[in-house]
C-alpha cells in the first residue's frame, strides 16, 4: 500500500510540474510577440547584411501561407490576411532599416502598413512604389530548389509580381533561399532561454507514458500508447507537429523494418505490450513556435526483474557512443554531408553499425539548414546536405545503432533522438539525453 501511494504521489507531482511549465495562452502570445520583435529588429538586419540582400519581399495569401511569413506574423494573426506583402529593406552603409507591409493594416506592432489605396488601388503598384523609393540592388523572393520552407512564393503571385516590375527591376530579382534559411535556423538568446524547457516538458511526458501508470503489460497496445501521447498533448494545451509512433522490438523472428517502425506501428502485427519488450517512441511538441523531436526506449520488466538485461543496457550505450561521435564532428562551416561522412567513418572504425539521419530543428520539426544524412541516403544528401553548419542553430540528433543480440538471435536497433544546440562553444543537449532505459513496472524513470 505504501509503495502504491508513493508512486501515485510521484506521478501527481510530475503532472503538476509539467502543467506549471506551460503558460496561459495570453502569456504565450506575449512571449511570442516579444521574441518576434527582437528577431525582426535585431537579428534580421544582420542576416540581410551577411547574405548581401538589401530588399526581401515576402508575398503570401490567406490560407496559402509562405512558411516563412508564418514565423513573422504576430501571435494574434492565425493566418495572412487577403494578400499580405512584407518588405524588408536594409542599407548596410547608411544603416537605414525599414519593415513595411503592403497591406491594409499594420502587421502587429512591428511592421507598418504602407499601402495608400487611394493613390494605388492595385497592390502591386503600391509595392512598385516602395521598390522605386528605396532603389535596392537586389530584390529577393522566396524561391528555393532544396529548401521547401524557403520556396514559399506561389506561382500566381510570382507571375503577377514579376510582370509588374520594370525590366531594370526584373534583373534585380534573386533567390532569398540563403537568407530565408538563416532566418529560420538562427536561434536568438531570448529563444534559448526557454528552448530547454520545451525539451524538459517533452522528456517528462515520455517518462509518464513509459510508466506503469499508463502501460499494463498484456493489455496495453502500442497504438493505445500512441493515442495516449496525442491526448496528453491536447490535455496540456499544447500541439504536436507529427503523429507519435510507438513500436516494439522483442525476442521473436520479426526483423526490424524502418518504414514500419515510423509508420505502421506494428498495427498489423502483435502490438500488445508484454514483459521483456523493448519499446521505442518518436514524439515531439510545438510550443511558443518552436518544436521538439525526441526518441527514447523503455524496457518492460518481467515478474522477477529489477533492471533491464545487460545486453540491452550495452546496446543503448553503443547508441550513446554514436551520438558522441556525431556531435564531435560538429564544426562551423562543415557541410552536413562532410559531418555525415566523418561520423560514419569513425563509427565504422569503432565497429558500430550506424545509420545517421540528423536534421535541423526550430520553427519546423524537420527544419531548414544542413541535413546530416537520411535513413535511406547514407552517402550524403544533395542540396540540403551541402549547406554549412553555422553557430546559434538547433538540431535533432537522430540516429540508430544496430546491435547483434545473441540472446534474441537478431540485430536490435537502438533508435535515439535528442535535441541540442550548436554555438561558438560547441554542441550541447538542451535537456540532457537518455543514457538509461525507462523501466516499465518499477515506477521509476531514468534521470
């Protein structure tokens, strides 16, 4: 009875802790707008200068929003309004910096409306007037071959805009891809004050899901657990950017299948969670416009077990070693493909059967920036893999180590994903990483 009360008290405190970390919606909006103001006023001019772009034009229509414009709208704008055109102008010599909206209203407090409809009934004419007034050397539009998030101008808007430009200004049109990626991937000091908290919330939710409070061996299915995670996110007033997955590896004849592990969730197989199972979850949240993406493992204890078998503990340690190898190669201006090749070569020397598929993280879960492998592209990724690593950027360290488990007579994949940050001091995890298996049945979770 005492043990039951203790476990209940621990779970109760954990639930209180998670709830207390999440701000009311009004306060979330305040933080979002403070962060946005800082990014627009302080970060963006420096990025424009670095990328040698003096005018950035972003065009978007309501319900067909450019991915970048979504990150620039105030918290109370849930979409663009009619056609919203944002213009950012920065002259590095004079330091003149303008944030303008060719729209009917100001875009929040930060971007001033510049459309005099009595003078320019046509919105494109109003844009042309701004262009002629500031006479930029370049007019950057959101077009990109390799980064979908920076390819946001739609076909109709592109045609109408360029048809309205003079021949001289048409010659100034360039891709804003590098500037767009820099805007998306760069994390500010203000964001980094609370980004670790998002990861703490994510870890706490996973720990609760991988516990006897939620899992009853022999009854609970992997699909039950998936929907528990979805419901938990909703109950906390959060959102998620992808549907979670839970899969099972166990002592049977079924070989690991990467596609099933992240999509079918063993729904077409025996998905009842049992003692002796190695569980895996892929789970993330969205909060204050940032995202997390985490994968962890749990072991379901048998009646006489107090810890996981040594061979599973050793398998997790090998995956941790692979994480260390990968992040040790994070060096500024190395491309994603260079980091991937170096990490895989070192892993091979250490006899690790490695697969690496690490990606940037931030405003999007699979964010813009250097792609460091994909699970089915271990020789490098064209385009996004050729993009360099820059400081003040966040990453989801996603990979797996396949370990031959003789007790199960097959390889077991230890699939880990933890979120971290790269700055001038190197790489560090935002809220630590899993180094011990969650234990289902003991009422405890790893620290």
